[in-house]
């Protein structure tokens, strides 16, 4: 009798397993749909978002030939690793070096006319953690960024540049730094006021 009961239980388990796999493989339903979304975010990595506070105007940035990128100090204390400002600076240099290059990059402190300084500070950081991050992972880092005319030291533009990551395995500071750099490049390449007018 015990053997027969085991056979029945095994049969039931097979049926439940088949039903479960059928549901999971249904598009937009179950773990497979969830897994596909997660796989997309893992491949995509970090991304940038831009919120302009003060727009320098559509033609103001055309007057500059050089750009300097300073390190962004953190207001988050020990929440972020001490190397984070260097990571953001490196990510910005890498992003702005991609072709087509908008400006010629020069080291901070070098004096040249027609130089735009990019400076900022880290004002917010949020990381997904714990078991809940498996189902709704989300990390972000917000930097308040200023565009500064090097000759006059006048701030000509200000924005919040946000690095976002919805990945699980790739939600580190490197990803968020890359997102911040993307947002900064977007700001330099577009005129938010013109987009709003459309």
C-alpha cells in the first residue's frame, strides 16, 4: 500500500509540475516573463535621467571648445565608498570621449579660454537590498551638477543627473556612475527648453 501511495503522489507531482511550467511559460505571466525582464535589465545595466533646474540656453554651450570634469564630492557620508567621486569622474571622461566628441577634454586646473567646467556633488543614493530586491531591484544615485564658465567662474546651468539601475547583478556604483555620465552628456547634447516647447 505504501508503494501505491507513493506512485499516486508522484503522479500528482508530475501534473502540478506540468501546470506550473505551462503558466510560467505563458508570455507576461509567471517567472519566465519576470526572468525575461530581469535579463533585459542585466544586459542594459545603468541608465541616466536628466532633470534640468537652470538651462543655459540652446546656443550658450556652442561657445565652448574645452571641458574640464571635476570630481563630485559626496554628501552621503559613509553610505558610499570613498572611491565613488573618482568613478563618476572616470565615467564622465569615458562618456564624453565617445565619438562624436562634443569638446576637447582637459585636466582640471588647466587654464584655457572657452572652457566649460562640469562640477557637482552627490546628493542622494539608494540601493536595493535584501530578499525584496530579487523581485523589485532598484538603485539610484542623484548628482546636482553645475555647468560653469571657467573664465568668469559663473554658473550657467544646473541640473539633477540621475544614475539608475534595475539590474540585480549589475546594480553597483559603477553602473550608477555610468548613468550619471549619460545624463550629463544628454544635457550637453540637447536643449531641454526646446524639447519642452515641442
